[in-house]
C-alpha cells in the first residue's frame, strides 16, 4: 500500500510548521533574504513575512534574525534555534518515512522504533546486529548476564558491566540490538557443551561459504529476518565439513556481545 504523509507541527491547536514553512526557512538561510527566500520557496512575500512573524512570535526563541530594509532589501538568516528547528523537522520526516516504508514489510516490527531502525537504517562496523527483547537479567559480581530473545525465539546472552546495565536502563521487556563482530563468531556442525562456556549457540542453515587468501566467511541464516556472519582467518577457519544448505551453529562468547538500545 502506497501511503503518503505530510508532517505538520501544531501549537495549541494552531499551525506552527509544515512543509511550506520549513521550505521557507531553508530558502531564507540559502538566500540570506526573506523576499528572495519567498521566491525560492514559491510563495508571496506577504505570506513569507506573515509566516516568519508568526513563528518568531510563538517560538521559545526567534527562528529568523532579520534586518530592516523594506520589501526588496535587508538581510535575514536562521538563528541557532531556527537551524535546530529545521534539523528536528527533517529528523521527524526521516522517522515518519521509515514508519511508512515499514508498513509494507512484514519482517519489520512496528511496535519498536529501535526495531525499525535496526532493520532499515542502522549501520555499524559490527557485521552482526540482531534485534530482540530482554527476557532475563542475572547479576554476577561486577557483570550482568543479559538474556535477549530474538524474533524466532532463539536467545543469546550478553555479559555487560553493572554500570552499563544502569546507564542503558536495561530491564526485562526492553528492546535492544545485540552487536557481534564477525571474527568473534565460530561455526560448528554440532552444539558445543554449555558447561564449557559455549553459552551462545544460534542454530541455522548455512547460506554461503566464501574463502579468499586471508579468511573464510560463513553466513548462517538463523531466521527469516536474521543471519549471523562468521569471519575466520586461516588459523581458525571453518571446518571443511561446512557446506551450503546444512544445519550449523554460530557460537560466540557473551563477552563479545555489545548491547545497544534507545534510552
């Protein structure tokens, strides 16, 4: 379904900002003039003047700093507050666009902004980013063991400091993204004994195996939405028995998991 939306900001039920007014603010900043900004934005000088006067009078701080000079003269520019208003509006537009795009993707969780971001826009240096929900937090000395349930009900465990648990305001039911670098992941064809420290073992199907002169990359599809990437150098290369289409386990230490969330 193709859905379009125009972002409008209101104050006490009265229009404060909409696409036309934001376009005017950008045009004023670009041209250094209300009159030239009005032309660039495709509106009359009177409409631009009235919009500037209205926004300046109602905002916590003026959005436009102007010098008198008549209809054809004088200079104008956005104040710091005006620049932040434009940035905030563009940020809201980005979030709104992601939400509309997510509507047509059944794999994107609409109940969580973090879930939308992790599926559609979040980019990190860690190859693996897995969205899930905290189901348990166990305190262990200076560290906490945080259990994260993934979309397909597989779970992984992260070991993070008690201070990080508090700073991130982690609690049961909170949405998080688990980040794991590829070299931290090993691949086996059978589950390893958990009592020996192999806590995280995500079961899936080998999607691809790629090898070059330096390393081997194995991609394990663990659900319809997620895959785990393992990158092993020649000293820790994947077993020769690992083939595309077979069942395998992606294993990694809880200490190798970085937890990200929106606080």
